C-alpha cells in the first residue's frame, strides 16, 4: 500500500512524464516545420519513450493498489530560435526530471517504501542515459555552429534512430 504522500508524488510524476512527451512532440513539430527530418524523428521517438515512462508509473500506481489521477497538461512551447536552443532546453528539461526522480527516491526512503525506491532505480539509470544523449547532441550542434553542411550531417544521422520500448523485458 502506498502512503498518501507517495501516492500523490507518483501521480505528479505520471503527469510530468506526459508533459515531457508533449514537450518533445512540440519540438518534433518545430523540426518538421524547419525541414529537419532527422531531428523531428529523434524528438518523435523521444515523445514515444516518454509515454512509456508515464505508463510505467501508471502501471506501478495500480499495481500498488493506488488510484491513477490524470492531471491537466500545460501548453508546451511552440517555437525556438534555433535547433541548438531546442536541444539546450531538452537538456535542461532532463536535468529537471532527474532532480524530480531523485526527490522521489528520497521520499520513498523517508516513507520507508522500499518497493517504490527499488522501482525508481530504473528511472535513475535511465536519466543518466537521457542526459548524456541530449548533452552529446548539444555539443555536436555547438561544434557545427551556423554551418549548414554540419547541421545537415547531424540531421541525417538522427534519421536512423528507432523506437525501442526499454520499459519492457526487465
Ligand atoms: Fe526524459 O525521461 Fe522521462 O521524463
């Protein structure tokens, strides 16, 4: 049984994961509009991944006898000044999510909820990967600067990303 605090915090994180999905879909739409298909593909897969994160919390709340309560999502940003600005924001967003996951893990310890603490270990490891992946792209974009050719190369490489549901098969 989840404590009230843990129950609320997990529902809040479910909303945060869906907002992440929403934000990345908005970023994908921006890239579609800019004609950067690879980056649009990368963000669309990020959108799919975030939904699997949300659903992992959804399933977990139910498994622990809790009640899922979906909350309103705010309107995500629509435009950015450059591809670099998009990925810089994605990086800041992932750091914020890592902070939230760490806070959840601390709450789980405070509430003596070892099962939730254990479940959160998956997210702690995932956040390391997410931050590193976005940071790499930020650095690549900084390296190429305004060079159209470099941007084209990065975009082309990002067309190859495919979706894998990493929450399955644990
Ligand atoms: Fe981007 O990892 Fe979930 O939110």
